[in-house]
C-alpha cells in the first residue's frame, strides 16, 4: 500500500508539472474560548450560550484557498451575519481581507482593514522548521501525514490572547490596583505555540490555510493553540475559472510597521478610557 501511494504521488506530481494545474480547497476554522477565564464563571449556562452564539461569526469561519503550483489566495467565504452576531465591537475594527502567497518569490501579502483604513501587509513568508512524526490518518479520501513546528505568535493575534492572572485573583483579600483595572492590561499573548499540521502528498503542492505552507503536500488540517482549521472539500482543476490576484488596494506596510500603527491607536484608546474613569 505504501509503495502504491508513493507511485501515485509521483504520477500525480508529474501531471501537475505538465499542465496548467489549479485547485480549490474549502476550510472550516474554529477557535475555542474558555469563558470562565474571562469572568464567565459568574454567568449562568444560558448566558454563556447566548454570548457564544453572538460571537459565533467571529470564532467559526469558512475559508476558500485557491491555488496553483506556486501561488495561492486565501479568503473568507463571506456570508450574511444575523443581527447582533458581530461580537466584540473592538474586534469588528480588525477586518482581514484576502491573503496572497507566492512560493517562488517567498512573498506574503495580507489585505487588512483597521478602523476604516485599508493596509497591505507585505512581508517574506515565514519558514517554520517542520518535524515529521511518521504518524498518519485519513481525512476524507486522503492519507495525511503529521508534522509539528514551533511558531512565534504575533502580539496582536486575538486567537491566542489570554486573560492575565493578576495578584488580586490569587489573594482573595487583596484589591486590584488601578493599572489592573485597565482592560488593556488584562490581556497577554504567549511568545510561541506548537503547531500540528496534517498534509497529503496525494496533492503535492506546498500550500496550506492561513500563513501555513512548506510541507511536501497540501495541508488539510492545522491545530494551532486554540484554533483548528480543517479542510472540508477539495476540487482539482475545477471547471469554473479560478482567479489568483494579488491584493492591490491599501497602504503597503510590513507586519512590524502595522503593529506600530495598532499600538498607537490602542494607546489613544487607553488614554480615552482613563479620561472617562477620571
């Protein structure tokens, strides 16, 4: 069986090299949230359920990955949201657009809207040091192989944000100081997380969902901290035209420059918050 799989992959790879190969993969992304860590332990189960339902559109999304051998475009499959399902108003100010990857040029372009202004975050692709484990399983009709890596976390990646455990929570009789009452000081992000990827050599392209890539096969599943991204559908050489165009609208910045812009805006909001408290 293993020899047959290797032979199949070699034949399929030759097919990809010899034609105008295109594909489309549909992914479901889900981020789990522990409401108890954010004060949910004081809520009823009904209140928790209502809050999670309102935030569902933020924590559960569908994405489409269009890809060729060297390029890909990853974007959210936009659907109409039910009234009141927007989630946190602050998070609604961060709107991610299409994400373009070019493996030949090692280029990543992320379209991003921040408080009504559009940016093109342009950087080199992050190269993770993947380690093959030898484990396999099935995802649909595909045999997938497991690989793991350690990834640095962007300081504004809300999917890995955690509530800080301050001294006032550890000592029942203590009173939180004023800085800890500032909501901007209640959140922290880990420096790094472990990534688990499942890829299939049956589709020998090095693409994957989100910023993930670099394995000898299409990545069908990613487990990253509290987020799971799972492929639900794959179409090879679909009859409908697939367009992979670079995002072009927005101010060009690097990720570092974009983070500085966010920090400046957050500091302005912090000062507004302090002013209201005074």
